[in-house]
């Protein structure tokens, strides 16, 4: 059995990951509404990844005999005024998720919960990738997005992103 604090934090993380999926779906819809199908695709793939993160945590809890407690998922309710806005919000959100994962890791470390630490190692690495991707998207947009041809090329690049299921073995 897992420590009650760890179970509570992991259940809360499921909610955060599902909210992340909602947030990225809203961003995908924003870009779809503005005819940027590449950015729509990039954020739709991100939606799928976040959903999978929640499912991995769910399965970890179940595999350890713990009850999954789903909570209400808030609507993101973001209102973007330009194409850069969602990119900045996605980096800020990934930093928030990283802090949350790090908090669970810290709590598991305090009680020598090595099984949970090993499980969370994948998420720590994943968050590093997530933050880098979000930061790269902003940097590329800042370099090329102000020009219609540059935005067209960035949009085309974003369209090539393909969903790949996570490789974490539970």
C-alpha cells in the first residue's frame, strides 16, 4: 500500500493532467478557429499526451491497490488575443505541472517510497522535455512568426508532429 499523502497527491495529479488536456484542447481549438491547422495539430497531440499521463498515474494507483478518486475538471477559460499567447501559457502551465510532480517526488523521497520515486522518474524526464518544447515553440515564433511566410512555415512544421504513446512500463 502507498502512503495516504502520496495517494492524495497522485489523485490530484490525475486531475491536473486532465485539466492540462482540456487546456491544450482549448488551445488547439483557438488555432483551428484561426486556420492554423499545424498549431492545432501540435496542441491536439499535446492533449493526447496529457490524457495519457493521467491514465498512467491512474494505472499506477490501481496497480498498488489504491482507489482512484476523480475530481471535477475545471474549464480552462483562456481568452487569447494573439497567436503567441497560447505558446506562453503552455510554457507557464508546464512549469506549474513540473512543480507539482517535483512536490510529489519530494514527498515520496521523505518517506523512502522508492517504488513511487522510480515511477515518477519518467515524469520528471518528461517534464523536462515538455518545458523545452514549449520554450522552443516560443523562441521559433519570436524569430519567424511575425512574418506571414515565417508563420506559414512554422505552421507547416507543427503539422508534422505525430502522437506517440508513452513508453513507461508499469
